[in-house]
């Protein structure tokens, strides 16, 4: 009879008998191990990140600090196409005579300065 009592487990019922109260399975016992595991993981992560440099947490892991390098070619292409279009408009005379030869010379001068500044960068 005692062997049968040892295999008996109460999940939801709390018996009044002292001998049977030993067989009550508490739900809190199940969660303590899980809580301890989670606390250990949290503590390990906190220790791991507390030893790191603060800037390494802010900076992206894949650093691309030279963003102008990616835009330089596109900007140069756009500037060249704009210059070609303006020159074509000036040569065909579709501007209505608002731009004279003095403006054409200044435009060419500005384009040269822009190319020189792009080469310096």
C-alpha cells in the first residue's frame, strides 16, 4: 500500500492528511529552475556587454564610413549630363536669348572648377 502512495501525486488537490501533503506537487517548484536559468543567461549577457566598449555598442558592426565614395560617381555623372544638356540648349538657341556668350563662358568656368574640386576629393 505504501508503494501506491509514493506514486500518487496531487496536482490541484491539497489533502488534509499530513502524510498525503508530502505528495502534493507544487507548480512553483517547476518554475524555479526556469527562472534560475533565465537569470543566469541575463547575468551572463549583462556581464558580456558591460565589458565591451560603449562605442562598439553604438556603431554598426559593418562600418561604411566613406559614404561620399558611393555618391561621388553618381554625382559626377549627373553633373556631366546637366552640363551637356545646358550646352546643347545654348548651342541650339532654345533658351530664348536670355543667356548670352558671357553666361556661356561663366558656365564653362564653373564646370571646370567643379571637376577640379571633385578630383581633389
